[in-house]
C-alpha cells in the first residue's frame, strides 16, 4: 500500500449547500467550513472524508448522456430505498433515469450523480 484514501473532493458552485446535503445524507458532521472549501466526515475514525470545493463556472455532468462523462459517482448504502428516496428528494436531490435490482440513480443539488444501493 502506498497510502490510504484521505478524501473525495467534489467541485461545485456552493460548497456549504452541497456539504449540508451530504452531511444530512450520510449522518457525518461538517468538520471544516471555509468560504471555498467544506469537509464532511470523521477523520478520527480513519475513514475518508467528502470535501466540497468552490468551482466557479462548474458544469454538472449529464445523465445518461454517453457524450458527457459522469466524472464519478458515490454509492450510498440504505436499509429502505423508498424511505431514503423520499428523504433525499426533500433535501434537493432529483431522480435520474436508470436503476437496477439493487440501486437507483439520483443527482445531488449540484448535479453530481449518486446511487442509493441496498442488499
């Protein structure tokens, strides 16, 4: 091993707003809050954090558009997908086309795709 994953950084137009969305989604606290950078996570546990970086002119990926890269996506494990869907939609997510037997696809408020997954 060369190193361990420290953080995943998402470009966005409003770091505070997007960090608030993911803090609510994951139950993780906001541990750093600057104008251009906000971190959500629990670094003391040794787990990677989610960081949100201001990116003026950010253009969100489009889904499902084979001509546009999705750039990355997060999978969030949930116990009850219907309940989780209701909650993420209230937080400002939107449902995207595509799903399988154990996942549904959404966009966060800044347009980044993520999936709710279950067993």
